[in-house]
């Protein structure tokens, strides 16, 4: 007996329904099982590549907007071994375009790919133009592969080559201001073994601005997952670059001061030279020139140029005994305390006994009757020792502390050094230290420390904090630096009186520091160099500090020549450096001669 049609349909329907229920149940089971979860997580993981994205490093400009530090686009050239089909063509092309050794490259790209090594780096830091040549050749070979006339033969192929763009720090001015800027180097921290994960470069700022403001320049890196699906490339975030910095230095002034110090280092035979130009009214560093200097584009040569890296910027990182330029601080302190005036008489016998020691003048002679102007003009150690004694140890060291001696200035450059000052409260202080400290012996300063201290005399008794950053640009907004008062060690009238006194001193001795048309004030310094066996003979540090014009100081210039050979005396080798620097400055800073300014003010 035949089964009715409707019953057959019912049976088929029930069977299909059972099958559907079973399929659905299996799907639910699969999707909720532990294995299914692992498969899902595996798929999600391999759909993305974890990577740290670093923003473009901020640029650095001078106060006029000239670019001092930027970034240039370079390329890493690597190969994915899995995709290489023509090792000989790759080796030949890279030899022709990049100059890579053919045999070495052929050996590298002929290695059989493995799970642990499928991507290898052939070279790095390739210019955009050279990378463009490689790209063009790849496109040419790609078109040949699709051309019907090559259907029966294998055209040359560069398959497997991967060009990865990255930024490298660029210093377009070479060594200009390199002691201020420092440098930025790339350090390979992780190299991926596959073509999907490329090298992660972590940058480091060394010395100067690059180190001190590294966090601002670097911006904020981000850990992201890069999608392998090209349809999702828009998911990669576009990070804002690091902050741009505008410095207080003027490129033209900096370049001019470097030429001046280089010239005098060469002519004097000095081991090194330092020249600082400050605006005493704001504390802005207008120039900071040192010799020798490193080209930061070739930062790896630092070991050849500097045997001790602390000397990278002698202006802030090297302490030395300054000698007689320090007498400016001693005289200012005593005058401010009221124990002397410019007319105070002093009989120089050529010797001053203190604490069982005898202090003598630089030439060993007695200079007879003098006033304080004469003491500074002739740079008499005996006189300044007597002045310090009139002031007394307590007041003397209180003034040195107010001037910042023995303390860092806080200048915004990396690796500022300081040297502890011996005081009566120390167990290693002796009575004779009062005398030797008065003329800059037995204590040590950095050039920026003493320049900052003496700027009080050029600025009516006020020390402005020395700084190199004028403004910062971040997220399209500019933030300017506000000048800060560091200290007020002396009264305004003391500063003005001493300035006139030092200007008169230079004029009466017909100093080589004088500049025609401009009245300037200043003081020389010649210091013996201490060794473990005492002070060296015939080797000195020569210095000069000066400012002007005296009626309205626009600049303070500090000069230090280390171990000059042509002469040991600061008056002979350091004074002309100041003169040459000022002759350049008055032009670059558009400062009219004194007589013209007087007429304009009438």
C-alpha cells in the first residue's frame, strides 16, 4: 500500500526540521565552546599587528624663525624572503643604485625563509631620491611581468623588496650652535622578524636643548594595532607632532660669534674657546659659541672630537678657576656693603699677609698709592685681598651666595655643572681662602655661572635667569617664556657706580677691549691652572667679561680661552676677543654709536 503524498511530505519536513535543529545546535555549541573562543581570539590577533607609533619630533628655530633642527624622510630597505623570486636582479639593482656589495646582497637575499626569519634589513637611511629610483625600477619590472611579449620568459623581478619610510633628525646648519642644540640619535630597540612588523626606533636626545626638552620635542607615542586588512588602514591614528621650540639665540649673531672665537682660538693657539652673549635685561642667551664643535649630523664622531663628553658645551658643563674677572664680584660686594668707595685709598706694598700666607700681585711688584679704580685697572691681588678682609668672611660669602656662586643657574640646557664653594662653615676652609677667593683663585665656576652673576652689574643690580627657550609652539598655539628674576644681590646705585668705574679703568689703561664709538665696561682675568701638584707654570686660562653701552647695556659678553700659547695674559689674548665680538654685535643688533644715540634722545 502506497503512503499518501501528504504523509511523505510530512516525514520529509520532520526530517529536515530535525537536521536544521541539529545544525543550529551544533552552531551554538561551536560558537560557545572554549575552542571557538580561542579561534576567535586567534583571528582577531592575526588581523592586526601591534606597533608603537612615534610622532614627528618637534623642530627647533632661532628667534627670527630660521630652522636650526628639522626632520628628513629616509628609507629602510629590506626584503621579505618569502616573496623573493630573482635574487640576482635584486643584488644587481641595489649595487647600481645604492652601491651595496653585490656578493653580500646576493647571499643575504638567497637565504631560505624560515618561521623565525623572513624579513631582513639590507640597509637604512636611504635618501628619498634613491628610494624613488628603486620604486621606479620595481614599477618598470612589474609592468614587464604583465606584458604579453614576456609570456614565454621570466622578466627581471624585484619582488620581495620592502621600502619603509621613517624620519631622521636633520641639522641643516651643520655645526652651527651644535653645543647649544645637542643631537638626537636613533637606537634600534626591536627588530621584527617578519615583513609585517618593522623596526621600532626609539630616539634619544643628548646634550643641550635636545636633551633638556626631549619630552616636549618627542611628543606622546602611542601603542596601536595596525590592521592587516587594507580596507581598514584608516584606523591608524594620526598623532600630533612634538612641540616646536623657538630659541633666544639669533642665527646671525651665533654664526658671527663662532667666527670670532674660532679666529682667536687659532691665533692664540688655545685648546678651546668659549664666548657667551647675554641680554642682561632679560637673561636671554643671544649666542653661546664654543670651539671645537661637533656636526650633529655626524654625532657618532663625538668620541674623536671630545675625549671627555662633559666638555661638549664648556659654557655650561665645565668649571674652571676664573682668576681676576672674579674681582668684579668682590668689588661689587664691598661697595654695596659700604666698606669702600671708588676713591678709597690703598697703599700697595706688593704683599698682603693672611693666615700665615703672603699674597702677592700678578707681577710680584708693589704699585704704591692707589684708589679702587687703580686697583681694578692694574688688577692688584693684594688690594682685592685687603678689600675682602674689610668686608669680612661672613659678609663676603653671604654676597657670593647672593650672586649665585657655587650654585647652578638653572639654565635650560642639559648637564649644567657647578663646583661647591668653600666657606667658613666648612671644615676645609682656611683664612687664606678669603684672600684667594677675592681674586678668583681656589674656587671654580662655569662661564654661564659667572656671566650670569656679573650681569647684575650690567642690569642695575638684578640677575635675570639665563635661558635659551624663547617660546614653544604646541597644537598650533605659541607659549612665550616670561623672563624671571633670579636674584638682587646689590643695589642699583652700586651697579651703576661700578660700571662707570670699570669703564674708566679700561679707558685709562687704553685696553685692547675698547670699541671705537661705544663706551664699554669690563675686566680681564688670567688664572693659573691647578693640578694635583699645585698650580701649573706658564699655562693659564685667559678671560674677559664686559658689557655695553654703559648708559644702556644691551649685551654682556663673556670670553674664556683655555691654555692660550701666544700669551698667558687675558689682557693680551682675551680683550681683543671682546672687542671683535662687540664690533660685530653693534652692527647685528643695530646699536648706534653713543654720540648718535645721545642726539636721537634729545
